C-alpha cells in the first residue's frame, strides 16, 4: 500500500493523528477485553454484560448531539485534546474495580468514558478533509479505518493474552496512558493561517444559549439530502444486529466455546482481520467505483455480512466460527469505508461535526435496544439462536437500501466536503 506510506511520510498533520489513533485504540481494546472478562468471570451472566454495554451506549447516545454542536461551533483540536485527557483520568480509575464483587463502579466508569468519546471520534472525522487534500482524502479515510481494524486485531489479541498473563490492572493502566499519548499527538496538529474551527456565521445571543437549534439545523440538512440520510441509516441497520453482537462476542468466547479471556480476544481479533481485509478491498474499489456501482456494492456487502454472521452463530468448531466472523466483518468493512468516503466528500465543513456525531448517536441508540434485548434473551434463549436473529436483522438492511436505490431515492448530492485551500503545511505546532 504505497499510497498509505506516502500519505504518512508527506502529510505531517495526518501522521500525528494516525500515531495517536494507533496508541489510543489499542489501549481501548485492552480495556474492553479486561472489563468484559472481569464481568463474565465474576457473574457468568450475559445480562450483566448487556448492562455494562448499555452503560456505555446510553451516555454515548446522549452526548452525541452536544458533541456535534460543540465541534461545529468551537475549535475541534482543543475539544479532541480535552476528550483525551478526561478519558485518561477515567480509564485509570478502572483499577478500583478489580477485586470487587459488585459491578456498579464498572457501570459508572464505563458511562463516564463514553460521555467524552463522541467529542473525539466525531472530531477526528470532521477534521480529516481539513488536514488532507482532495486527492489524499480517500486514502486518508481508508488508512484511518484500516488502522482502526488493525488495532482491533492487535489490541484484542494482546489484551486477551495480557489479561490472562498479567491481570486486569495492567490493561487499565495501559489504556489511561494511551489517551495521554493521543492528546500529545493531537496537540501537534497545525494549520497555517487557520484554526480547526469550522467557518460559520456569527452566533446570536439566542443561538449561543440554545445549542439545540444548531442540532436541529443539522438534522434538517440530513433530511434535505436523502443520500446523506441514507448512509446514516445504513449504520442504524447494522446496529439492529450489531448491538447484540457486542454481547455475543464475549458470551461465545467465554461461555459457548469455553475459551476464557483468550477466546474473547481471538473472536475480536478474527473480526479485526476480516475488517482489515475488507479495508484493503474498499481502498481499491473506492478509486474505481462509480456512484451507481457503489450503491449496488453496499447491497452485496450487507447480504454477505448478515449471512456470514448467521453461520458464525451456528458453527460448532471454534476455527470455523473465526472464519465466518472474519468474512462477516470483511463485508461490513468494505461498506463502512465506502460510506464514510462519500460523507467526507459531500458534507460541508460547517455541518460535518453534527453529521458524524448524529450518526454515532443514531447507531448507539439502536445498539442500546439491540443489546438490551440480547441481554434479556440470553437469560432464557440459546446464544446461537440470538446470533442467528442478529445476523438476519443486519442482512435485512440490504433490502431497504436496494429498494431506495431502485426507486431513485438516493441521488448523489453536490460535493461540498473538501475546501480548495485544504493543503498540508509544515509550520510550528500550537495547542
């Protein structure tokens, strides 16, 4: 992937963003494996896992609108640094959950961690077209998501092994330090003559004290552009089964296949390998596919994704389960990168924070319902049955997208995502 290495070598701003991403996301996966293994090892209950996931989903969903408005009003770089530092403190506090028989502190800390998360993740997406040229944008998006999935593979695999060998506290300390490193990397970003604040008209006094109006304005923008809204709803369709999958990965690794923390790590690692393979395919496709071919590709991806997840849920062999989950995630990886590239190219800078934050909130809200139902069902239903239903729900997204495509409801909007002056600079950084 010479395009990736060239981008990292020549674009200083993106290089720092990428280094921070690598470190912080690997730390995140150490935390995830440690928390869910700790919960299952203590309670043996899928319902409690569901509770922890909900304690993460609800705050992320509620924080999304505020994050979107803040990112479109204020300096995105400063917001991202603040998010990292807050999460570093919260992540360190997970140390106090080790050795406790109750789980309430895990719920509280998980919620606090996720309240700060949308301010960083949506911010990183929002600044991507600003720190890259139009020619670099698809490569940067592909590398960002490819890296995310490499980190998933490495982080979960190492997280499972390290928790088994060194205990939970090590994972939590590593996660806290990773956020500090990420904050330092983001502090090095620099644009000559410009800030990381989105250009917009001056706010009136009423608008300053009523940020909800800004958020509603973002929703109106999405509704007025069916393609933008359609891509957002694809994430919602994935979340109908994806929420249950977050719980089932831990349940299958720890309880169905009796592999303990390492089982959880191997399943997440296989998912990461699949996503990585999908990213490689999407990088090549994104430079060649026309708009109509892109929409047809999304249909195929969701059919494969849901079908392979059903096969994963029914596999008797742990090895075959890993193969099928990798195939499922490869398909969703292709769709995810293509979808994000279209959003980055078409959504104007002034709405970008709200669009990406709204997408996260929508996905988390549906995931919350999916996780709740899966957690409740896990008390009486076989995990394999729940997995089959989750796969079918995700696959059904293909039907709705195909219908919208065939009936002409997904026209391509005007490209407004990249400003002509968005070029790389090499000045001295400021915070």
